[in-house]
């Protein structure tokens, strides 16, 4: 409310503030909290969009791994994980968060299907190392089919699948650079000796490397092979992550 006193307006009228300065009547616009809120809200929406876009890039890049046999909340879970990645190396200005500035290690152990964690079906661990030269080495211990794997009914063969994908989130690009498979037979006593797989990476247009591990369950009959994976049985997860710009 504003009043006239001795010919001058005093007080507030709407978003206008009236005050006397010397012999003048000064009218000012009151600072708007709503405007400040809008700026911060838009910035938060921009950061959420960054996480959502990154999640979509990863989801598409690993289509051959999860085969779209994932739980209905997979994308939302991935976006939430990417929001944590964005905040992994300190809090940047709202609206200016980037995956390359975050901590991509927070993505390790993400499961594409929450119904079946990869290590509930694989009874061994792998070790992944990223060299400063760009080389990636993956150590796989000695494996035996009847000791190191879960075998569903009717499954005669298991394919252990390793995928290495390079990504540029700023360019919205992803490329599979390695797809390596190891096949095991259910009733064979054959042991697969421990080995270290080494792969080179020369493409510097990408800032992030992700490594996934998954299993394919097959029922092989003569010249036919039936895939037994389903939404309830499709173990696939990210086992290693590396950000080239932070190395």
C-alpha cells in the first residue's frame, strides 16, 4: 500500500516501491524472487536434460548388450546414475554440468536389468586397467563352465560377451570398438586358461570409455541355436568406466 504525504508517495504499490529522495519522488521496481527462481529452475532443467541425454546415448550404445530385455525403469535408473556422475567432481554452476567434468566411475556396476545382477550369475571377477597410452587390458581368470557360471534349464552353451564402447557426450556419439566373446559348453570339462586381453584405443575424439559384461544363454540343437535370455534372465552390467579428459 502507498500513501500520499506532503505531496509525495510513500510505500509500495503493486511491484513498485515509492520513496522520497531529497525533493524528488522516486519510484523503483521491487526485485522479483520469481525471476530468480525461474533462472535457477531453467538451469536445473538443463542439467537434468544433460543427464537424460547421456543416459539415452548409453542405452542405445549398448543395445546389443541388453537386447532391450531390461526392466521398465532402466532408463530412469540410468538417468539418476548420470546425475550422480555429473556431481562427481564438485558442484559446477547450475546449467553448466558436463559428463566430461564429472566422475564416470559412478557408473560402474550399473545393471541394465535390475532383475538379474551380472555377478549373481557369474562366479568370478574380471580386472580392467586403462593405460595412459590408451590401451585397455582386461584380465579374465581361469574359467570352467560347471564352476563359474549359472546354467538355466535347457541351456547347452553360454557366451560370455565383453563390449568396449567409446563415447563423446558433447557430440552425442558412441561407437563399439571391441566386441569379444568366449563360448563355453555345459557338459565339457574343458578349462579356459586365464588370459589378459589387450586392446588399443587411438581415437581421441571420444572422452569416455565404458566396458560391459553380459551373458547369452543358448540351447543349441544341430544347426539351430535358441536364445533363452528374457526380461527375467538377462544379466548385463557396466564393469569399468574411464574418462580420458580426467586421466
